[in-house]
């Protein structure tokens, strides 16, 4: 749920995609910048599941 009242249900593999400048990267940060200097790994067993609410 977002502050403006809308909700989204992205797939985990999209939400936590470590790719540089990926659509979701800026959404994780308060300043809406992708912060490409930080990276992480993805749990491949769970990447096709919706993110838990």
C-alpha cells in the first residue's frame, strides 16, 4: 500500500531485482534514487512468488 492509497502486487523477482537502474530500485529509497552502488542477491527459490504482505 502506498501513501496515496494505491496498491501494487509485484513479483518478488521484479521487486528485488539487483539490476542497475531497474524500475523498482528508486522505490526502495526515501530520496527516489536507485543507489546503484549498493547490490544484493536474490533467492531463486522464491523469485516467482508475490511479495508477502
